[in-house]
């Protein structure tokens, strides 16, 4: 057993020399397969979890790694350039840097894109984030929701305009009722006012989920 462990460590050391790891943000070489170096991790400004009220009796906790600033903002914005890897790295960071890994949940539901936006970009960043969280947690990704209409980008809209923009935008997928009574965790890249997550939580209300929570990479403060 000792020799096997030693051999694995030796092979890993050789692999690191041949294929070194780099910090996604500052590009400095690091000695482990993690998206960010220690210095960049230290640059993140952690934020406490918040609770969105979705009904008179229910609230939805939202876990976020940091504020919408460097270095995570760079990883979030990389979706504009077709960078899937950065999106998956956000999933790793969310799992490692929030309380999500200590929470009980049954299914992971990425916030969906409208099909036209998906076709333009080629992937959904929320799905890529969910992929890594699924790997870490062993829980399945279930596409409970679909976007029924194309919305304009939320950036630059007021709180009220954001709510109106995503009102009734989500509908349940055909097999959604197979997952009634589940503990759901929504996944997205950024939360600003919470309008999108609120709309998603309202859409699954008919399934009477036992618990609804959300995890995002960044949360915009004082927007």
C-alpha cells in the first residue's frame, strides 16, 4: 500500500512537470489542479449567504463565493468568448468555497438559456457549472425548466425592470413532475437582484419541493 501511494505521488509529480497547472486569472504556475492560485483566492471578497423570500412561508437560501469582482468576474465573463473550461472551474470553486457542499439536496437544476441564445453561444454556463457540482456531489442534473420566451439582457435594468423581464419566463419541462417533492438546488453564474432565481423558484412551486436553494459564483452588491 505504501509503495502504491508513493508511485501515485511520483507519477503525479511527473505529470505536473510535463503538463503544469496555471492559475486561470493571473496565469502563474501552480502545483495543483485548482482554478486559482492562493494569491487570487485571497483577492476574492467573500459574501454571506442571503435568503430570497419566494412566498409568505418559504425562503430560498442563496450561496455565493464572492462579490462580482476580479478574479471571478473574469471567469464569468469568459462565457462571451466560448470558454467552457472557465465555466466548469466556477463549479469547482462554488463547491469548494461555499456551504453548498454541506447542504442536503437531491437534484441540481441549472438556470436555462433560451434556445436562440444557446445556439449563439454554443453552451449554457449554468449547465457547465452544474456539471462540476454534479461530479463533486454525486447528484444528478435535471433540466426541470425551459425558457418560454427570449428576454433582453438584465444588465442595465432596474430592479423592477428585471422582475418584469423574467416574469413567467420559465415553464416546466415535460418530465418535471417525476421530481415532485425533491430538494432542489438552482445553479447560475451571477445573482444581482435575485429576479431570475425568484422566477425559477416560482415556476417549480407546483412540484411542491421539500427544499429550494441556489448557488452562484458571484453576487452583485448594492446594485
